[in-house]
C-alpha cells in the first residue's frame, strides 16, 4: 500500500488535482487573467487580500477597424434617412385646374320683325313665361338622395351651392348691371379664379373666356330693368360621376323685362318695355374639397339669349334689342374655313317668333 506521502498509483483517479491534469495554463492564459496573486512577502504584509486586480490592457490589433465600421454604419443610416426625406419632398403630380368651356349664342329676330313692346306685366302675361316663378323661387331643387359614395347631406350641400351660384350669377341685380362679380367669384373653386378673372377683364369669344359664360350681365349704359322681377323656370339634375365627385347639370330659362338705358317708361314704343330671354345650361362639378369649402367647378356653360343682334359682342355683355327695334340686315360675317387662326368664329341663331309675347 502506498503511504500517505506517496503519489497515488497509476490509473487511480483520486485527489483534487487530478481533474485539472488536462488543463494547460499557457502564457496567453496567464496574461488574460484579471487577478494577480500576491507574492509570499506581500501576503505577509497583507493577509486579508491574497490577490489584486490588474489594470485593463490596451486593445491589440488595429483599433481603426472598429472606427471605420462605426462611421460606415452612421453613413448608411444617414443615407436611409435622406432617401426617405427626398421621397417625401418630391412633388406629387396633381392634375391642372379644370378649364371652363362656354358657348354664347345670340338669337336674332327673323327678318324685319320688330321687338314687341308694352307694360312688363302685360308682356309677361302674353309670353311663354306667364306661368314661371319669380326670382329664386324658380330655381327649385330635385329630390335629395344619397349616392354610392356620398351621403344625402353631401348631396344636399352640393345642390345648395349650385342653386346659390345660379341665383347669384343670373338674378343678383348688381351682377346683372356689371357693378360687381364678387358674389359669383367666391363660389367658384380657387383653381378657376385665374380663368374667371381673365374672362371678366378681357373677354374673348374663344370658347374659354366669355364673361357671359360665367354669369349674366348686361352692357352698362345700354339696358335697364323695367321691374316685375325676373321670371324663372328650370331643372337641376345630380349624379355621381366618380367615387370622389358629384356632377350637377342645371337648365334654366330667365326672362327679364328691360328697356333702353335712360328711358323714363313713358308710352311711346321706343321707350316701352320688352322681354329678353336667356337660357343657361351649366355643368357643375363638386369634389370632396369643394363640398368642404362650399365651392364648385364650372365645367361647361351654354347660353342662348335674345332678341339680340348677331353682331353684338355677346361674350362680353348682353345687349338686348328693345321694343320697336329689329335686327334688319345684321348677319354674322363670313368665315373662311381655309384660314387658320382667323380669329373668333361668329355664332348666331334665329329667334323663333313663338318665344316673343303675342301682339
């Protein structure tokens, strides 16, 4: 048997040191240690602390690699942020403003026939407008029903704005006399203000800039109203044209009692009142923004008005032929279809005698 001081026999797995026989404490392991044991002399001086911590060793290798990696990460993050900002700042393609197109047709009496004159009330009784309503009461709303994408309240809002536009642009005395256009302008989508302003300031018979395409106005100093109010009859139809747009089509006839400017209303035929008829057909569009702001977009306007001379500048202002006057030999000038850019093409119609008051 082995004594207490002898090493254990070969193959004997006993003792606390045997389990560490395969562990090699090489130089790198020792250098990596974070604690250092005191020497025998140091342990005599300080028996309570057998070890001490070592100061951190400087990093080995190439420290600039970590710095470069950090810089690359920062640059990559910055590039992603910049790309996102650029995408948000890119302008979104929006459709341009819708352009109103218009046709204004003066209606001239046939041949040498003269415009009937008389007292306004008597003329209205003998005209097709005898059963028309007076003023805004003639601009009636259709039944209000919701559509696929618009509630009945939105449909009603569109109809209300459309009626206000028809009333202000056809019945407001200050608009009719040419004193102001503001009550009409404020109802139009701001995207159309530039076209509207150009039409009022520099009217042209080009199909887009007729002042009388936007509103009814009479030439100042040419015509005055003879009373009795404006007689009105017409219809309004509404439908959904897109998921985000409503369209209203209005078709109204307006009958005005007029006399020459400065006339006193005396008995002579030259100063008697006469009737002037305007038919307006409008196509109005409402998107959701228009409904919110109580605006509308005028897409199309068709106007026929008479009795009036074919040579009258109907795109600028209306100049009725008054009691006792006739168109005579006034006809539109000839148009050469072979000439390009030859200017405005005259458009005129003949007023059916049945539309005039009966003698």
